[in-house]
């Protein structure tokens, strides 16, 4: 077969498969280990006001912008972050940032983050798409956070046609080498049903959910001050589950926050051997529990609770008091 002159090579010419395979890393590349992929799209969803989505995004931002470990977030490198905030009010937002910075011993001028507050950004407009891509080209940010997606477009969020332009902007940013973290609320109906799939609970058209690489599903079906659950779902890997623990210290005689810290405890499925270890860690040494008590503490079925008890007795981590019928933690 004759070859055409090199001058006839088309403007668009993808690499040979062998070349592409040679260039790509064998393992997934993370900006924050096991949470935030490099050059990926990460969705954060949760019940409004009850799951602290913005607090979680603040913690992830500070981890990347400083290169320091913030709670469970372990960055693989430091990088520039753009945080876009379209909801909330100035004073409380300032207080949250400063409480995080104090708690983790950070210096404001060492946090490599630009903060756009109520800039009126529209991800479905050509003007803002151009501005954001120019920003990416100039600053080469490691991460851009969009808080909250509901306020960054003028279309019908339930319409895939309207949301296609929003997702397209996020994809262009990702393709330019920047990770995106975008926050979304839950629908009023599916969001309150714990039996519904976490993806189907997210408010709006399915195109938004279909576009993510990782989904942080923060859930609280009980109410204020109840424990927050986090399910991390990956497009290409098995999921993980956590219990989120926020510690908030208030300023003396004030509602203002002085310090905010984040911790997460990983949870395992009932069939996983590590589930017993996790369950034991939740018990108080020297205290006695009945099976019904343990069922509530571990959020498990009675059958699973009894199986864990039997394993812990066999391991001599707890003992059965035959007189009371309860189990004492050794």
C-alpha cells in the first residue's frame, strides 16, 4: 500500500495504541490518596446542612493547597487550588476557613488557594468556560472546587440537555490537566430514602452523576448532630465506607468556631473479617453490652452482631457473663 506524503497527515491524529499504553501509568494516580484522583471529576453529594459537604471540601482544599495531611486527606503533592463558592454568607464562611487554619497550625499566606466568592459563575456559558480554561492554562491548578453546582448554571437541573453544557465544562477542565470537585444536593424524594442507590439520590439529571470518576456520598438520614456516613464509590474500583467525625471547638462565650478538625473511621461490610476489629474499637473497655445494645452501636443485623460477638469471645477480646447475659469488654 502506498504511503501518502507526510504533509497530508490530518490535523487530528490520535497516538498508536502501543504508544498510548506505554505513556499511561499502571496504577491509578491520586491527588489525595484513595479520595481524589489526579485529573479526575469527583462528585460530593449529601443532605443539605446535615452532612457538612462544604466543610469536607474545605479540608480537601487545604490538604492539596498546603501539601499537608488534613484529617483523613493525605495529598500526594502540593498544588494550586481554585475554590469557587456560590452559596453562604461572608462572615460565617470566613470563620470556617480560619477555624480550619488554626486547628491544623497552618499559615494563611502559605495556603496556595484563590477563593472566588459569589462571582456569578455560569458553567453553561461560553464566557465562563473561556475564563476558566484561561485560568487553568495560566495557573495550572491541581484542583478546582465548585460549591455548589446548583448555583452555577441557568438551566433546568433535571434536564440532561441543559446540564450537558455544565458537564462539558467540567470535562474540558479535567482534560486540561486539573482535577475537579463539585458539590451537589440530594433530591427531596429519593434523598430521604436510605434504601435508594446513592447515585439516584443526587438532585438533577443523570448526566451529572454519569460523569464522575469518584463519588463522595455523605449521608445523614437521622438529623442534626447524628453521625455522618460517607460512601466513597469509584468508577473502576470497589467502594469504601466511613463514619465521619467532626470536632468543633467554639470561641469563648461565642457561637463562632475556634477550631475545626475532621476524622474518619473506615467501616467494613459485615462479612469482612476486619468488621470485628472495627466493632471492637467502638466499645468501651470494662463496659458490658447486650446483643441488642451491640446491634445499635454497630448498626448491624442481630445475626451479624451475634456472629461478631462469637468471634470476639473466641479471640478473648470480650467475655460472656452468664449471670447477666451480657458481654464484658476486656
